[in-house]
């Protein structure tokens, strides 16, 4: 059976301020910055795959 999904906690204080600040930073990225971030992420994932082995 599926487990119930817990409620999402409400952010307060410094956590809420940090979340809001990061949200605005992401909204203000240019297409070039987004492309560069995607490229860096793909490279990091490729590098991580060299160290990860999944056994099923």
C-alpha cells in the first residue's frame, strides 16, 4: 500500500527569507545563464555516474 504524503512544512524566519531570495535569483537568470547551469549540471551528473553502481 502507498504511504500517506506528509504535509509540507511552512518556512519561517531565515529559511523563508533565504527561499525568497533564491527564488528571485532564479527568476532573473538569462537564457545563457540557464544554459550554463544546465551544462554544469549535466557534467556533474556524468561525473557522479562514474562512481555510482546500481544493483537490482
